[in-house]
C-alpha cells in the first residue's frame, strides 16, 4: 500500500520561505507524476506545481517565479520550495502522485502566512 507523507508546513511571515517535503513509501516501483496542490477554507483545491518523471515542471501563474518543485527519484520524494510567501498562500498543502496508474494523496500540511 502506497503512503505519502508531507512535512515542512509552518507559520511564516509574509516574504518568508518554506520548503515542503513529500515522501512516498510502499510499492512505488511505478511512481511517475508528482504534484503539490493546496486548499484554503472556502476555496477549491488548486494545483500549484507538478513534475513528471523526466523533470518537466508546471506552475500556474499565481505561483510562477516563487515556487519550485523538485524530486529525488532515488528517495521517492518530492519537494516544494516556496519563496516570497504571501498571506493568500495560506492553505493546507497536499502532495499527490500517480503510482501504478492510481492517484494517491497525502494528508496535507498546514502553511500559514501572516501579514
């Protein structure tokens, strides 16, 4: 059974930085796509970064230039480096991955950005 565990969420001042980690465990032999999404109260969950097996990345305009996704395939781990954080970045951040044709989600980690 695959498990994704996020870490690194914290309270940070506007303009600060955080790095989130997502470690995948279990049967990860067929791990391909990995992504980070977020959901704030009253909002829909939105994709903020994704990365394919070959390292191709995607970012929506709202985070482009501030967030960077990376992965360590040997460790089955994805990272999200977040710089110049804004109060509107406050949300629960979720890691997701496609493994063996199935989509998996972590439990989320809280990121709070104070003004």
